[in-house]
């Protein structure tokens, strides 16, 4: 049935996967690649969390780089496993997105334990946490804002991706990694990060003597990013719409809190559907159409995709097909639904 459906569908299906294990599950469901790999989840293993915290307490850029050098081989290993699991299929790696305060403990007891482990006064741990605290972390220093403010993190990740690419290529596998910059809202952000990543790629080429290519793109999650997609497309091989956050920001509505009143809104026909389950065609959808038009006007070859919960929803997939998107990316376990939906008559 799935093979038959694949003959008729007109949009690609990828999966969201944060590890090689997730990627293998996705391959079992017949995906055409990884559309979203969220790298920050890789840092919460106990050994890596310790190094991340050392980086957070570094006094200057050189000390941060020293701490991140310990993470480099771990990240490289993650990407080697991921690339090998996908056997030449595309893998889109989203650069670090979380606010840094997520890596520090919340309770006084846990902060005391961290202070003891790092041989620091607990007052310094508390002060560091307070300095990183934000009133609204979702709209604060995360994603590309962190990448520009603390560039060493993205530099380490880019090097890990490229060194993993070389390592896998030496085994005879073809790897063309895709690197996605999260939470952009201005083309200059993309330009700055692209310049730094290009420099890392050139350095790895010189060091290894192995030629490789990569594709750089942006994750459009803010209304401004969608409206300025034409500006960004000039720097990007692809634009991927993170419709979870884009829906939140378009509505001014927290996804985590919407459940308290969403059923009442749907019952009263304020919303025809829960916009976090089925794409809002009139509002968020209009932004996607504008972004698609402007992005392709600036760069006819730019690849357009949707990643998030909507990528596994049949009605949302129908919208993406009609809009001319190249692929959707969803949870591995929703891939069969997506493959069937992508083959249905519009």
C-alpha cells in the first residue's frame, strides 16, 4: 500500500529525529531523509551536561572554547552515527536553539550540589542563573540570537558536522549535510552565521584534504521571518517553516496553555480546528504563501518545507501540497499517515 501511495504523491516526506536510534525508526517507515534534528537534546546526557555547565561558568571566550572542545568529539560522534544510519539520505541539523538557563538547576538544593561538584561558592551559581534568567525565554536569547552572541557554540557544532561528514565520506558514503539556523527574523542574522560556517568548512577542508559540500538554510518561526523570506532566500539553499512556533507567534498564543480554552473556542466556532493540530490556512497559511512567493522570487531553487506537528496532519499536508512545498517533516510514527495523505487527491 505504501509503495503504491508513493507513486502518486507529489511532496517529499521526512522525519524529525534527534538521534541515530530515531533515524533508524524513521528509515523503517520509509522516509526520504531527516527534516529536523534538534541538537540541544544531545547536551542533556550527564557527561555532556557537566561540560555545558563548565562552559556557562567560563570567564571569557577562550575559556568557553576550551570547554566546548570537550564537547566537540561527542557531537562529532552523534553526527557520524546519524549520517551512517541514514546512508546518504539528507539530514537537516538544526543548530543549538535552547536558552542557556535551561542547563542550570532550579532548586537551591540542586544549585548547592552543582556548586560542590564544580568547587564554586553557591553564590556564584545563583548569580549565574540569575544573569541568564529571562522574563520570556521563548522570545529571548535563543536560536540565532545565542549563535551571534556566543558564536563559539555554533562554531563547535559546525566543525562537528563537517568532521563527521569527512569521517563518513572516508568510508565511502555520500553525505551532504544540511545546516539550519533557528529563530531567525532578519537576513543579516543568516549572513553573519553563514560567513562563520563557511570559514569553518574551509578550515576543515584544509585540515583533512577531503572535499565536501553542505547546504545552509533557515528555520522560519517568526512572522517577520516569513514576511522577509525573500531577503533570506538569497543566502539559503532551503527555508523550513517551524509551524509550531510560527502559530504561537502569529496568534500570540502559548501552545502549552492553549488547552485550557481551546475546546471551548472550537465548540463556539471561534477556531474551526485547533491551530496547533491543523494548520490555520487563513492566518499562518497566508504567511506561508507570502513567504513561498517571495522566497522563490528571490531564489527559484530554494527548497521549501514544513517541520513540526503539522507535518503529520493530513489536512495540513494538503495545504503544503497546494502551496508547492517540497517536503514535510513529522514524527517518525506519523510518517505512514503522511505518506498516505500525500498521495490523496486534493
